[in-house]
C-alpha cells in the first residue's frame, strides 16, 4: 500500500526525504529545518501540477474517444453515407452505410486509391471526375450517377460534394454525402410509364370523341364544331367558305348483295380516296351512314365546281376487290355543294343548302 502511494506521489516522497536530511544535519539550527520545509513544499507543489496535467490528459483522451465513438454511431444510424476524400482519390473515412448500397465494406474502400471512382459507371466517370476537379476551386455540387455493386448490378446514387479548407483558406480535401437514388429512379420510371399510359388513353378518348371508328375521319359532332369555327372566321375576315356533301350510291343494295363487310370496305376506301384529293386545310367527316361532309375553307363558288367535278372523277376510279368472288366492285357517288352567301345566316343554313343540292343531284340521276 505504501509502495503504491510512493509511486503515485514520488515527488512528495523525495521532498520528505530531503527535508528529513536537512533536519538531521542541522538539527540544532533553525535554518536547516526551514530549508527542508521549503524543499518539501516545492516538491509537493510540483507533484500537484504533474497530477493535474496527467488528469487533464486522461480526461481529454477519454472525451476524444467518447466523441469519436459517438460520431461513428451517428454516421451509421443516418441513411446518408458520409465520406471524406483527398483529391488523389484516397478515402480517409466513409460510414458503414456504403455496404448497404454497393456491398463493399469501408475497409475495402480504404485499401484502394480511387476505389469509388472505379466503381462509377463508365458512362458517368468523366462527369464525376470533372465535378470533383471543380471542387478545388472552392465550389460545391450535387451529381447523380451509377455505382457498381458487388453483385455486378448498378445502383443510382445522388452525391452532394463540398470542398474543405484549412486555416489558411486553402482547399485541402472534400466531403461527400451519398444517398441511394434507386427508389426515386424507380418512382420516376413508374411515373413516366403512368404518364405515357395516361397520354395514350387520352389519345384514345380523343380519337373516339372526334373520329369515326370505321373510316377514321372526323365524326358528325366534331365536324359541326369545325364548321362553326370556319364559318365565324369566314364572316370575320370576309373570306369564302364552301361545303360538299358526298353520298355513295346504292350502298344498301351493295350490302345486300355482298354483305355489310364489303359495304364497310367501300366506305373506308371512299374516305381514303377523298383524303388523297383534298388539301390539308380541308376537313372531311362522316356525316351519315353513307354520307361524307367536306368543308372547304377559302373556296368560292366558281372554284367549288372544279373541285367537286375532280373529286367525283377520282373517287369513282377507286374500286374494292371481292377476294371470295374474285371480282372488283366499283361504286359511284353523288355530290351536292354550296357556298356561303349573303343569305347564309348560320352553319345550319349552309348544311341545308348543301343537302338540297345533294338531293337535287340524286333526283336528277333517277330521271
């Protein structure tokens, strides 16, 4: 026990020995005792300072160890991966979360210089290297790229890069905060796929809303909307507007003779032939079972006669082949046309004018 205290307070022990020697040598002299007491006091004070310093060092070391352990625990809990790297590619620290993302432990990354850059997808490597070099100018950035996993697949990561300066304001290294972006990338892909599907469905809905399902030309309802717009524009700009109503002759008889499938083929072929002959600014719609309405913006009455005659000649040259009976089916058409005049007050008037012209032409064929 005595040995333990002497070892711990050795300077005090030395002081006691010197003081006792001074007292023995000068036992009858007061000065020797005083000198010994002074030496003892000095040694005790020295021991006090040494013990205080050792205690401070011990406390500081203990505090540093606790702080480091706490730092590592916090870094391992948070979902982000924190790392510290020099510009030569050496990773000085990386949190354990990196193993969850790429399958490599921190020790594997410490051993190889530029290990993280080597894991970067070849297509992303140049982009990442350039961004790291920019950090030396004191900048910061967030970049997304792919890292090779231990199983051979790639993981998308988002990396926030930030330069670190020393006390002389020189950039010495950089910090990185990595986050897995796989889940967000999957969400983005699903969202894009969903948006594409919604767009496709909207197109289908719009198609059914404005198009005739058999011939794929505009339907009657939408043709009236277009005709109203063109009628308003013609009135506002004082420009001509004309219409043609085309009817396929004896379509019911063709259906009875060859079947409705053949009648549908004739309607499809007629629509195709009309579309080939009219301009892109003209509008064609299926207006009835066997009728088509053609709206001709900026076509006056004189030009309308030429367009109508040409259209009839070209359509009647079209034919449909009956594969079963090995025969070609020709079909004929009748047209009625009309242009906007001062008496035309609305699109209803224009359609009635065109219908009357069609019925008159059909009546003339019967006589």
